[in-house]
C-alpha cells in the first residue's frame, strides 16, 4: 500500500528541507566507497599491524583484498545487564564469518553507562554526552580502514544512538546491529512502581525497596519496561538495521545465537565485494527516519528519541524537526500498551506478536513506507514475520498472524488504544518543549497552576519530604539543560509527583532537563529550548507565576503580562558544583559546544 497522505507530505517536506545537506553527505559517502576500504592500498607496515594476530590463512586472505573483513564494535561490559551477554558474541561472530568465507575482528570497544545506576547521581550528568563520546569511540575503531562492513553490539539508552551516528558517519560501509534481547519477566513493573511510591511516602523502608528493585532487574538482558533501551530495539528493526524478528528474543537461547550467526553472514553478504552492496548511509534515508518516528509513536516510546532521532538523522544529512515528530504523532495511532503505558512488559509485547504484528498493522494503512532498503533486502514487508528455529537449528521465518495474541497489549490498526501517538511539541512564550501523554489520563492533559521553582531535583524532593507541596502547582526545574549540566534525566521526580497527583492535586513538571524514557502518568513539559543557561525564558519564571500547560492545543505559557515578563532579568545560578567530580570536568568542552535540544543536543551540530 502507498504511504498515507500525511506521511507522504511530511516525508516530502523533510526531503526538500534536507536536500543540500543530504546531497553533500551522499557525495562524501560515494567518494569514500570508491576509495576503500582496500587493504591493498595500506602500506605493508599498516597491514602487518592490522592482521598481526590473525592466522596465516587469514593474513593471506586479507592481503589479497578479496575476502570480506567484518569489524565488530562492541559495547560489552558486565555491569549492564543488557550488555553482559555480549561477552560471548565475538567468538560466535568470528566462527560464523569463517563459515561464510570471511573474517571478523573486534575493531574497538565503546563505553556503555547504565542510566539505572546513575539516576539522581552526579554521573547522570555524563549520560547524554556519552552518546557523542560513543560515536567518536566507534569512529576510532573503524578508522583503521581494515573493514568491508561492521556489526554493532549495543542496546541501551545512549549506546544505540551513538553507534548509529558512527555507522552513518562511516556510511560507505554496510552496518548490521545485533541485539542481545530482554531479560526474562520478573517483578511486574506496576508493582515495582507501587513500591517506589510507598518508599517516597515513607511507608516502606530501603530493605523493601531494594528487594522489589532486585526482583525487577534480576538477570541478563534489557530491562523489561518500555523505556529508551527497548525503544532503541524497536527503532533498529523498523528502520532496517536489525534482521527481521530479532529485537526481543531473550539472551542465552538457541534462537538468539542463531540470529547472531545469521546477522554476521548477512553483513558479509552485503559488502561491496558481493552483489548486494548496502552501505548504511544509502540504506537509511528520509523514509527510514520517518518509519522510525512512526514506530516510536505507535508504541508510546521514549521521549529521549526527540533528541536522538534528530541527532541520528543529522548524521545522514537529514533535517528532522520536533514539528515533524509532533505532526506525525497527530496521525499515527497508539497500537501498543507496554509499561509505563500499560501493565505488560516487552516479553508480553513480543509474545503478542511483537514487531512483526506492529509493522504489519502500520503497513495496512500506509503509516510506514514499505519501499525502503534494509539489511535484509528491499521492502519493510519482509519484517512482518516471526523468527523461529528450523529442525537444523537455523533461523526460519513465518508470516505473523492477522490477529493480535493479546488485545490488551497489541491492538489492530482498526481499533487502536488511542488515535494519536501521544508525543507532542509544545510552543509558547517559554519556548519549545516536548511532552509524552500516552500514559497521562485525558483529564490531566491541561494543567493551569502556580509555579514553584527549583534549580535542581533535590530541592523538589526535599520540599516534598517537608510536606510543602500538598497543593496544586507546576514544578519548574531549571538549569538542567545540556549547557548547564549535561541534561540529566530527572527520573527521581516521578515518585513524589506521582504521590501528589494520586492525592488529588493538579501537578505537572516544566523543565529544560530530561525525564526517563519510561516517563509515565505525570504531565511533563521537558527539553525546554532555549534552556535557562542559554538565556531561555524559563530563567525568568518566579514562584507564584501562573503557568498553563495545554497538551491538547500544544501550548506552554507563563500567564504573566507580556511587557512585565519581557522586562524581567533571568536568574543566574552558580553551577560550579556541576563542574567537577565523577568525570564531569572531562566533559566541560561538551557543555561549552553542545547544540540545543531541538537540534539533538549534540556536540556535532
């Protein structure tokens, strides 16, 4: 089916806006493809260093420049549950490469931090910037020019966007992303959230809280709620970087290993040495990016991708804006209910039909472009499948059924959970912001209340503990943007604000910082641009100012006389405490040079 008229119109607008950037990018990519990688052009010394540890047979093959060499970029570490399974992947990939007549080498490792560990801690101020550091680290690994294609091992929040930026910066190479899958289901996410709120109210202690958290995060694999990490996996599949059906297969299973072997062989098959050359930068185009945004809306995905998708697209010369994202949300229906937008986790989502069912439904009404290139070939229709094992332990694929396996988790396109994706841009005299309302009850989509201003999240938490917030208010938490302190997630604000909302008060959050990718039931206008440290109007707000957050009309306004508000001087805050400790001093250049949130909050802008 042809794409929906609104999808076509927005895509065409992005194409037109992107033309000069995209054309320059493709010209650079094609020139790089003609120049290499050709290992025979390396000096003997260069080449000897590059294959010093290879076997004699492999050295002969690499010297002749006729056997494809696969570069592995890995984000393995064994502190991140999602990345711990990657420890065993390089040997599997090397063996699969040999079986396919190729060679594989670990080109480099990249850092991978866990936002779950750093939430509310100083280290969280490195989190967003780690994305661009990961892109640079991956670029260093690929800069040896020894490789005909790359596979990327990464899953979590900033890791996948960083790896995508690197893959597109080396867009003359084919790139395949290999997931490791989600952990098995543990303590239900709604029960974990309930215990967190009880802890915030002082009704349970740290022992009970740690027990609940440990039952929720209990083994290898991605956390099972639908935050940024699992949104990443959805994006990699719907944008064509994954093999079909690969995203949500649990680690340590025969199918998981078979999918890894298959992805390796496919990466070797699509190099310039074969007949299906698929360079990543040619494969990913404006249609692929729009498909990613549509998938995000259809699943109620992470607000972090209003930053990451913009930055990823720009790496390929594609100019995606918040306006595009918001307008796509208006026409894309919500088809998935996964925590925090429902009670299910990603394992339930996968069992109900997962990505295959989702893509099939979106194709029915032209909500996604089918005429795209992927690592699997041409057309998104090939992804409307479920991956299984055949009798020989090889991957086989079956067409996904027309019916959802659980109508409480995955809805057909004819009867969606709601008519829009619930991720909107807000505009007004405070600048631009984004809000996710897919988990916010309709009666809370509009909040008008007096402001209470804080300069960090600790201030709000302390005020809550002192009992000062038992009233209607809009919390303004400012000086949390990328220039101020690296734009940390403010996830620890969710429990106290949730408690106050449950007590019947009208509450909302307005901030130039980020919320968790699993942001839930409290209305939150986030990523305000310009930020307070960049002279944004949010720095002028005073306690008691009336603020109106209207997610229906898409507006965010401080209800103060325009002349009076314009005459105010923005507050200046001493941010020196954010400059040092936990590595923050190392990222001072990033804070100085970072772009605005609506441009992806990137140092490459």
